[in-house]
C-alpha cells in the first residue's frame, strides 16, 4: 500500500509539472452575457467606492467635531444629514437593483434555435450531454464543453447530489444547480478560445477541484468534433491495448464507466468513450497525459481525497496496459 501511494504521488508530481491551469476573469469578457455583466460591474464598483469615501469623510468630520463644542444648531443640521443620507441610500439601492434586473433579463434571453447542452453537476465532476437531434444519438462527455463560435447556446443545468453553481466568467454569469430544480443559462462565445470555468458554490471536500473547460471553435470544427464523439471507441490496435481493454472490462472499472463499443456499460462515473480527447483528468486536477492517467488509476484517493473513484488493485503490467488503452481512446 505504501509503495502504491508513493508511486501515485510521484506520478502526480510529474503530471502537475506539465501544468493544468487556465486563465479566467469576469473582467475579460468574450461574450455578450459577460460583456453586459462587465458593463454593470464598473458603475456598481464606482458607486460603492464613492459611498465608502463619503462614509469615511463623515466619520473623520465627526471625530474632529468631538474636539470642540457643538453649535446650537447642530441638531437641526444632523437631522437634515440623516434625511439626506436615507434618501440617497434609497435612490442608490433602487438604481442598482433596476440595473441588475435589466442586465439579468438581457443575458437570460434565448433565441429561437439555440444549441442545447445539458450539464449535470456531481461531486466533483461535470457530466456534459449533447442531446441527439435529427435521428443522431446523444453524445456524453465530462468536464469539457465544446461549442461553436457565434451561436447562442442554451445550457440546461441540474445537480445530482448537492447544490453546485456553474460559472464560466469569461462567457457569462453564474447559475446555481439545485437538486430537483432545473435551471438554464444562455451563452455566446464571440471568439475561438479555451475558457476555464468552475463550481462557484461550496459543494464539499473537493469543491476547489471541480473545474471545467469550454472550448469555443469554428462551426465546422465543432461539427467535426461532435461527429467524432458520436462514434464508438476504436478497436485496440495491438496486444497491449487489447489487454488493457480486457482488464478494464473485467475489473470494477467497467461497472462504473461506459465505453461505447465495449462491454463496459457503467453509469456511475463519466463516459470514457473518447476519454483521451479531453484536456484534463479528474475535473482539472491533472492534465491529460499517460503518466497522469496511470497516477489517477494507481491511487485516486491520494490525488483527490473523497472522490467516488475507488482504488482498484492492479498489477504493474495491468496498470500499464489499462493506462495505455485509455490513452488511446481519442
């Protein structure tokens, strides 16, 4: 057990050295929703800064006034100041509430034929489904959303266990995912790129390790990706990969994960049919490399404590074969 844990830590260190980070900022908008929120952010920030400055000035004036006797008309002036502050507070709160309401309405509007993507939050990963249309089958992936540039996308949100919150700050606002209650969010990516998102609601031990990537690409590239994702997993090309598939199907792996085109038909964990086409493992904990795959299988509880991924006892040869086969699932 100690040797397995040391192996997992060593592989984890090598994998993370390759880097698995992404820039995310609500102040760098790349979609109309994010741009509307950015336009709301700055007036609110300026207004609150001015209010803070006014409060500090009044506080300083009050402290200085305590050093000398108050004039006889001070009570009348104080009453006027209190009424003025009350009126100002009402006006500011009303204006900010109205601005927030109008912004929320503008970013919630969806067009006639948006692309629909279903995202379901789990502890601690994202299930992503593209419903089948025109007789095509549904596509399931995890922790990664592909969408075409310039097209409105309706993201239908749900939660499998606890409250999560979907947030890709460069593309739009955040939306809670509450068990038993479906929500939705409309986004448009204005330019190709990779935008990092995350869960924005504390959801348990590994909340900080629940990231996702949104890959915005040209419409033709998106359609090609979607068509490739609809295909079953490619048959193993050599004996090592065949052995990896056999071990995967016979061990508990196949009871938790689905790989279309094989005997693995689990529904508990992410669909792994095209696992190696993704950019990261375990919702952003590791980059997609052969070493990271082996580290994750060797001892997932060392890398992501509390996750639902169990430790599956494999021999070194079995670990090598399974990691090689998973790395071939593109």
